[in-house]
């Protein structure tokens, strides 16, 4: 979401980011040659790895505006290996600074990472590995391979970045209730302030010191009735109070709008907070400690109204503070009260965890390297991380490379698994997915192993020579 465009500045707290990591460089197939030593052995080096795309929390990043303007980011590819054992250079990583409190989600909405704390990193697209050169592929039986492996492609896709402000206390209330003036009065923040609704189009953060306690306060843009259903600006900004431990209802005691008074305003905001609880799971907003701030008591009618409604809030068990952001009346007591609530919350927290919170799927222990499924008459589909990765590494224009792939699959157990699955000679074997796969004709009588390879770059099995 972008706001404040008309004022020449924008605040963006949700973007869809398209990322592509770099591809790994290809390995090199080279033979060392020098005078009187025409075949000095393989000296083709490995390709470099592709660059990663990395998010990092940066205190100087205030919003996600940069990624709203430029939503496509790509890292560079690794360089290919060269002869003379010269390894290809790695691709350059792309480091993307994001504000503290950025949540990373996949396209389905699942949370991948919650980035809190200066310097916290998360790799959203990992670069492909470089291909092995023929020097690394040499064995006692294949002394001078005539092929090398291709570099693997880097990850690519899209993620959703959402910013949730990291503040201890959230000031909530109707537009023009005086939240921006209040945060300016109790902290060094300098928000834009004017006397009309929806002045604040971005969440303002201020740092407040009260005694030995320092905490942050967020001025959340005005909520209105129906905000949790998408009316006004409220729905877009409700997530900015999710991390707050304490809520402060800022109520306007000098409003001239018909049908408005501090009690009804309080009840409307409370309904919207409860309605938003359905997306918060086990830490709803309705359970957070809250206080009531009756603002604008410097206005004569405002002071009278504050004294009138104060008993009603106290009867509900709420602490009430009568303040004036304009004259600073009552702000010291309010600041110390908020500090005490923040300290109470902090004292109840479990021992500190590492600042980095990254959610990653764990590999399943004992998971098979591949799976074979029937896909038609005498047709079989092979899936699995290893076979698919090996396909990507194979140069299908080189017979020896294709033969090497066949040998790797045989050692993995694919040949035996096909036989056990009932495959007959001439079976169509697909490796990959139904939508994207490489198709082979299976001949179980063709021998496997390095002894089947022919001169460099060839394989006698591919043209019937055995």
C-alpha cells in the first residue's frame, strides 16, 4: 500500500517482490596441453556459484517504497570455469535493506520469515551451484572426461513483504483525535499535523524516555467504524499495532462532529479491534492492556466533557489520563504510566531468543531420493530432488555427459526400481514433472558403468555400440 503520494512522499508497507538468484557457472572440459605432453590430463575447473538475493534489516529503511517502484530484483550469474584449473568467479549477491518488522510470506500467504532486529538476514532466493569441471569428474576408470557439468539454475519466484511496526505502545483512535500531536509532544518525532481528518497517512514512530525506561510509541493512522472490513485506512494499518504490548485509546474531548463523544468513539474502536482478532491467532488485540487518554482538555468544553466521562471509563477498570498535547498538561504522568506497563510486559517475557527468527522447512528424515509413478501404458514418471538436479547439470549435446547421467541414475537405484515397478523394455521414462520433463527410452539390457564410455565426448551405448 502506498500513501501520501499527493504530498510528494510515499509510505509503502506491502509489496510483491519478484526475485531471481544467479545461475551457477558451467564447468569446463579442458585437457592440459604443452610441448612434448599433448595429453597432460584434465584441467577444466568448476564454475562459480550464482549470487543470492538477501533481505537484511536496516535501521535506515523506513518503508518498502523502493520495492514498490522496482519490484524485480536479480542477482548475477556465476562465471564458467576455465582450463588451467581456473575456477569461475561467483556471482554477486543482491542485498536488499528492509525495515525492522518486515514479514516475508510466500504467494500462498505462509510466513517464511519474521525479520526483527538490526542486521537480521534472510536468503529469499539462493544462487545455483557451479557445475563441476572435468578435472573434478576424473576417476581411475575415466581418467580424462570429455565433458563437464552445467551450472544449476538459481531460485526464482515471488514473495510478499509486509511491514509491521515494532512499537511498545500503539496510540489508537479516530482521525483528528490528536494522536500525531500527542506523539510529537512526548517524543522527538515530528509528524505532519493539520486540523482535518486523515492528516496521518503513515504510522509515525516516536521514542519516549520515562525514568530509566525507554520505549517506542506508534501513532497509528485513524481508524473508523468498519475499518476491519476495509473501510477507510484502518484495515491497512491495523497490522502496525500487532506487535505492540500496550494500547492507548486517544479520545477527542473537543470534537464538534455530531453523534461523536469519547465513550462512543471508544466503543467503536474496541469493536474494530475485536473484529481484527480473527487474523491474529493466539495473541488477540482485545487481550492487550490498555489505557484511556482523554485529549484536548485545554479546551474549556473538552475539560468539562473529560470530567464527565472519566467515571464511566474507571468503572470499566481502565486507567484514565486527562492530557493536552498542546499545553503538555498530564503528559509526564501518562509517559510514566505507559513506561510501567511496558516494563511489566518486558519482565513477563521468556528469556531472550536470538534476534534472528527464520522459518524454514526441515528435510524429512529418511525421505527417498526419488519416486516412480505409473503415467500410462509402460510409461513411468520419476520425481525427486536428485534426479531433477542431475538433469539440470547434464549437457545433452555431449554423449559422454548423457552416459554419465545414466550411470548416476543406475547407482541411485532407478534401474532396479523401474524393473520392480513392472517396466518392460522400451518403456517411456519421464524425469521431472508432467508439465516439464526429459523423456528417455528404457533399455534394461544396456550395461551401465564407466566402462561403457567410448572416446572422449562419446558413449557407445547411445548408438547401439555396447
